[in-house]
């Protein structure tokens, strides 16, 4: 099942495009399309979690395969919420 992603804000910081996302999990892992060509940095904060440890893979899918512009997320449970701020081009 796909995660639900809401784009809260799109802006620019210096020469970087910045997207602020709210991610709600519908399963244990998925790939998030950020809207950027390449993610240069990602800041991820939990909103509501039932799991203690989760993994975020910038520019990779959840299985570790290279996929520019995505965030691969694994290790979370259905209903968990993450907030991500991604910087890139």
C-alpha cells in the first residue's frame, strides 16, 4: 500500500528547492516521491510513531536501489506519521 503524502510547503532556500512533507504510513515500507530531481539533504522528524527505529534512504527506494528524488522509508507501522523537510534541485 502507498503512503499518504501531503506537501505542506514548497519554497527556496539559497540555491536549493525545499519541500516540507507530512507522511502517513499505510504499511511497513514505501518510496516517497519528493518532487525534486535529486535530494541533497533530508531532515525527518517523527510526528506520531508506534515503532522505535525507522530508516530513511535519500535518493534510494526502500530496498536500497538508487532512485533520485525519492525517500525510501522502512521500519514504520501503519498509521505512523513523519514530517520531512527535503532540500535539493
